[in-house]
């Protein structure tokens, strides 16, 4: 009989308060109630579009990692 060792991980999501979305310059407004307002070809994954990472979001993530002692620059 095989012996298994359980490995348990956590995947945690957070909503960052950035001006734009994570991979494009579309406005990040979680309070927007109308559908398909803050979108662009990148959001829609149109062919030929390329995402660009949001530097503001990266800085926020690094700060969280530092605060939680999971990242040290
Ligand atoms: Zn977009």
C-alpha cells in the first residue's frame, strides 16, 4: 500500500487599490456597476495585443510580501 504525505497550500487573492488593471491601462474601478465599461483589447484578449504588467500593483505586492516576511529584497 502506498504511503502518502499530505501537502496543504493556500492560494490567497487580494484586490489591490490601483488606478489601472493588472495588465493594461484600463481603469480599475471595482465599484463600476455597468458591464463592459472599463475594458480594452488587452482585457478582451484580442489577437495581437500584449499585456503590460502594472508597476503600481507590483510595488503593492512587494510591500505585502515584505510585511508578511515572505519577501526580502
Ligand atoms: Zn484593458
